[in-house]
C-alpha cells in the first residue's frame, strides 16, 4: 500500500483522491500509520460486507422470539422525542 505523510496528504489532496480510486493510501504522522484513504466505492463495498455479515450473524444466532410492534414504536418515539 502506498504511504504518504499527513503533510503530503494535505498539500496534494486532489491527487491523493484520484490515486485512492485505484488503491488505498496510508496516511502517516510521526512515522506511524494514522489513517487510510479509500475510494467511496471501496467504502460502500466494505459497509455492505459488514452489513451482510451482521445479518448472517443475526440469522444464525437463533430464534429472536416474537416481535412486539407497539413496544418498538414506543421505543422509537422515545428516542426521537416525539409523541403520538
């Protein structure tokens, strides 16, 4: 994986974005890897893969029991601060 310093990343951000479309780029600070720049396409692929893994894990975990839609709605309202 290509690696650049944080200063280089700051000074050449446009080029870095273009290069990240084809391969991840590590960004270092004080010689230590602090982050990785990836394309939006790769980010979405990783998110989808994680989501699918979470679904598979949930499915394989067994029976979740019955769903009480009224309790779910009440919890959602409480979290959003709305009443109905």
